[in-house]
């Protein structure tokens, strides 16, 4: 009787539920396999998973929601804050060194005005003499002309507005910035690759470190004149070619666009990949406004008055 009942039950089940049962079984094994393999995957490749696969889509999602929220979510700011939201678009060009590109940072008119203001005061650009260097040894390293201009000297208010925007883009307070260095490179002129950060001796003498550089391109350059990072991502770390050759990451100047890179790691040590230069101009003229930003506010700093040629 018992066996009969069981047998009867079984045949009753198989007849009525055979297909749905197998179907459910399939789904169960599929899901088990799917989640199981995901767990194993995540464990065995955690590092790669985090840095390559997760970071980018996650960051993109974050940007999207932030953008949607900003309109309604204005907060009461502190004494020194703003009662509006600032949005400055940028593209990450590299993490080694940390390099950001800011399209349309200044208007064409602003760029033209800055060039007009700077034209009167041009003199050959200077360099800091580092240990073991003499005037003779650095001859030809930098062949541009330039002038320093402070935002307070500019009655048009253009440099003031740009300085304000740079402080927002870099999140470094305005009083950490040196005066603007407006530079002109004519055909054939260049700046061999170098570090903006000071070696330890200069750092002591200067009282603070240059931690970041912001370049505002004031002209388009039809050919040549790129800002070059020969050691981007750790390439060409040795060999003399990296001083003079336009190799590695090259950024073509575009009128009104900005370029920011950091010369030190967050812990303050110099980032060896921040090595950079200016390729020779082949066609046209390159004008650029440079602002060096320091780790301390600037009160008593001075320039070392050295001319390279
Ligand atoms: C500073 O940070 C860099 C990059 O993370 C690291 O390579 C270096 O060892 C650090 N230096 C010190 C003194 O902690
Ligand atoms: C460089 O020139 C400035 C102004 O002309 C001067 O105050 C400063 O002392 C000079 N620095 C050196 C190291 O000679």
C-alpha cells in the first residue's frame, strides 16, 4: 500500500508538474552558477576589479546624479563661500601625473586682452639655477620671453576673474598662487623638459613648494608648441632624450583652454612623472599664461633673478 501510494504520488507529480519543475530547477542552477561565479571572480581579482572595472562606471553614475541634484540643492554657505553652484568642465588627461584639461576656460576676448597687456613688458624668461647648474650650462634650455603680472595690477578685472576661476578649479586658495607669468614662444622657441617643483635646496630657500601648475593657452598654435609630458605613466624615466624630445603625452595648445597638473603627490613628495616641457613652435606663435601654485600662502617669497640667455 505504502509503496503504491508513493508510486502513485510520484507519477501524479511527474505527470502534472514535469515541465514547470524542470524549468524551475534550471533557473535555480543558473542563478546559483551566476552568483557563485561572481563571488569567486570578485575575490580572485579584487584589485583589478576595483581599479579598472568598477571605478569608471561608478564615477560616471555619480556625476550624473550630482548634476541632476545640483539645481535644487543649494546650501547656505559660510562667510567665505558662494551662494551659487560652480561648474567647471574638465577632462582627466592622466593620473600619472595628475593632469586635467579645461576646455573653454577663458573667452577668446579675455585671451586677446591678456596678450595686449603683456606685450609691453616682455623680457627673456628666467629659470631657477639648481645645484650644479651654471648660467653657461643652462643656456638654451628656455628660449621664450615673458612677463609677470598680478591680478591686482590689471584694471580690466580679467586676471582677477581668471585667478578666481583657477582657485576653484584647483581648490587651492588664491593667495597660494604666484603672479601670472605670461609667456610668448616664437617659431623655434621651446622649454626643455623640467620639474616645476623645487629640489630640496631651492625649497628651503623659497620657503614653500610649487605643488601645481595651471597653464592657460592664449593662442591656438597651428603646428608645434605642445606641452609635453615625456614620463607620463612612468615612460622614458631615464635617458637624455626625455629632456629635449617631444615624446610621451602631448597637449596641443588651444586658445582659451586650460591645463592643470600637480607636481607633487598628495604626501608632498615630488611626482617624477610631472616632468614636462614645451615643444618648439613650428608654425605660428604660442602665448600662455602660467600660474604656479604653492603649498603655503605667498607673503615673503622672491624670485631668484637669473636669465638663461
Ligand atoms: C609619497 O607618495 C608616493 C606615491 O604614492 C610614494 O611612492 C612615496 O613613497 C611616498 N613618500 C613618502 C615619504 O611617504
Ligand atoms: C630679485 O629681484 C627682486 C626685485 O627686483 C629683489 O627684491 C630680490 O631681492 C632679488 N632676488 C635676488 C635673489 O637677488
